[in-house]
């Protein structure tokens, strides 16, 4: 399975602890392609349909359903957790995701 940055993938996030987002759900690959190609792990941001417009969330539309990329719950997962590839963000969603990552993580 060839993985690329900003693809939407279905991931089994369990087991989790406390307030971590759980269950099998769509996630966005955040790690760059150079890492995705050679490492056995990928950095992801989970997606949810139940959210409010927090400053660390990116509103997206996937398969006619509105959802949110949860930048405040970034995590690294083993590729074995990936169930399948679902699609890819649009160019404007990618731009918004990059902007929110910068605003959240860069001084």
C-alpha cells in the first residue's frame, strides 16, 4: 500500500487512553512522503463529524459529509493500523490544514 501525505485513510485507533480519539475512523496522513515511503510509521490527524469550530480543527467535506481534521490530536501510528485508503484532501483543504498546523505548532 503506497501512502501519501494528505491522503484520507481508515485507521483502527484502539486501544486508547482517556480523552484520545478512539475506534476505527478516517484520519489524514500528515507526515511527508519521504517518511511515509521508508518508515513503518506515519503521522496522522484523526477526523470526526462531531466538533465545533475550535482553532485547532480544519473543516472538510468527504463523501458528501462534513467533518473536522483534529490537529490537536496528532499521533504516530504503525502502518499495521491502516485498514484502507479512502481518498485525498482537496487543494484548499490541504492549504487550510497546513495553516492550522503552523498556527498550532510553530511560534
